[in-house]
């Protein structure tokens, strides 16, 4: 596999500059933030393991695609723990949450 040309790299850079970023968990995250982050991560793992699109998963879970996108981008500030648990139990009805 050859390294992309400068033209291809420029296209990639332009696309990335316009992309909505995923949020990282701060080093001093609270336990609530960590719980929310872990709940969001379940959706990302599910999408990757099942090789489905966000749109497909949103349809399966009967939720808005934009809302699911906020979850997979880890926009934890937009959700309460209760709401993320509600969505996550749609993903996995046997969801078991352990708090340490």
C-alpha cells in the first residue's frame, strides 16, 4: 500500500477540519462523567462489532440519528445518566451497571 499523494492528503485534511470531533474524558473527570463516558462507549463498541452504521442502529433503537451521533461523539454534557441508561438498555436489555 503506497502512501497517499499530497492531493489526497489535502482532501483528507479538509474533511477532518469540517468533522465534528469526539470528546475526550478529562483527567480530572468525576465519577458521573466516567459513567456517562462508559455508557457512550457501549454504543461505539456495538457499532464497530456489528459493522453497522449509526443510522442503522438509530433505526433499531427507535431514536433520532442526530441524538445517537451525540452519544458516539461522547457529548456527555448533553445527557443525564438516566437518559443514557435508558438508551443503553434499548441496546442491551440485560445491561448491568456496576459502580465502584
